[in-house]
């Protein structure tokens, strides 16, 4: 393993500061992401408690993100493939 002091010398002071700033921003975003994921978990738990199917809710959220034309094309292909294998 290389000497740590030699490794630090490769980056000048400005680059070290910039690197530290970037890493700290990513760490804060990871914390924010964890908080948002926890909030989503709570919302899905609430929905489940009210009798909604969480798996279907997740699928709806995913589908709503897709472009409508792309989604319709995908659904048509699924229908075609299922028909081809006798799945319908």
C-alpha cells in the first residue's frame, strides 16, 4: 500500500477541498434518501392498513412514470407474447 502522505500530495489543496465537498454532499443526499424511503414505507403501510394492495400501488406508480405510448407498446407486446405461448 502506498504511503498516505504521498497519496495526499497528488491532489492540491483546492482539489482536496472540492473532493471533500463532493463527498459530503453525497453523504447528505444519502441521508435524505434514507429519510424519503422511510416516509414512503410509512405511506405504503398506511395504504395497506386501509386495505389497498401495496404491490399494485407500487406498480401503478411505476407505470405512471412511463411515457404513455411506450407503456401501450409494452402492453401490446406482452399481450402478443402471451397469446403466442397460449397464455391468455
